[in-house]
C-alpha cells in the first residue's frame, strides 16, 4: 500500500539540467513503479517517508501553478512518473495538462500506457512530444530490475497509438545494460511509428549502491562491463556502430561514467 502525502508547492516549474529540457515539472514526487535503479531515489535524503516506491508526494495545487507561461522546454517528469498507478484515480497529471499554458513546449516521458488517456489534451499544445521508456526487460530480469512497471508490449502499443493520433513520439531506450537491454529489438519493434530515439547507458553511480550489488550478484557479466574502463569503452563503440547501422534519428547516447556526457552520433 503506497503512502500518499498531500502537499502544496510554491512553484511547479524548476530549472533543469536535463539535456534538451529547460524546466522540469513534477506534480508528484516519488514513484510507485519503484524501479531498482531509479536515479530519482536521491530525493529520499530530503523526504523522511521511507523507502523509494513506498510513498508519493502529491502537489495538490500543481494545476493552478502550471498556468504560467515559461520559455523553453518543460520536461514531465524528473523525480516521478506522471502516469504511475495513482494517477488513474487522482487525475492530477491530467489536470496539470488542462491548466498548463498550451504555448509551453512540453516533453512527457513515462513507462505507462495510461498516457494515451490524455491524447485529447496533448493535441491542444503547440509543441508536444511524448516518450515511452522501452528496455526489453522481461521475466527474471524485469522481476529483479523493474518489477512494478508496465510490460514492454503495453508501452510499445502506447507509442503506436500516440503516433496514430498525430502526436510526436520517441522511444527512450534506457537504461542500456550490457547483455540485458536489446537495443536492436526495441528499434525493430518501434521504428515504424516513433519520430526519433533516445539512448541512455545505465548510470551505475546514480543507480546507487544497492543496485550495484544487485547487478554484481545476478548479472556479473554486465557488472564487469559497467565497471571496467576497457570493456565499457568497447560497449560504447559497439553501440555507436549499432545505432549508425540501424540508421535511426537520434541526438546521440547519454553516458554517465565519471560525470555526465552526451556521445554525439
Ligand atoms: S518509472 Fe521512472 S521515476 Fe518511476 S521508479 Fe522507474 S525510473 Fe524512477
């Protein structure tokens, strides 16, 4: 049972260092999907509610605050999934979209097919794009790494439906974990209906000590590639070659090792 904490925010648009985003908007903080590697877990340092995934902070006044016109791209969301399970009942994300200035450039990223519910609202924006994170985790891998997120097929179907409704879409292939994430399979399954691809290699440091242990114990080969400079460099080289061979539209690969960088393709 997830603990819901209702709060009021002073503002809802926060400056963002995320590539391609000027602001982030988080009507929720915390995420029921509780992915083991989630980079947003760091917020637990300031939120004394318990372990990541067991609580969600709900900013009840987010819709009114979202009215503001902002210059630049707004990324929804950076420390939560805007379409996590409680959204179905609370409809907070939907109300934020209803209130938001439709001239704001909006980039929505989720793992949930619930996003298709709001296609009617996306159509009202001057500039909007919707991404679904797809990473091919199934069976034991999914159970260990991302147990509560929607299945891959549902995410792919959501991308297809969004695209058929005329929404600009992208598949965000993340996290790329060597030996586990099948990048080529995602591209093959989605290339007919997504506008472009995002690629992100697992940020092992951001994923935290517990995830590092999980990877080491259950996927030692993957762990070895992630922690060896030479093997990691080879992984990146092979990824660049693969993406070039697949000939898809992308900005490049997000890489985090000894700091964040963007590998242009
Ligand atoms: S869906 Fe996103 S925000 Fe939610 S736990 Fe997973 S990685 Fe974190």
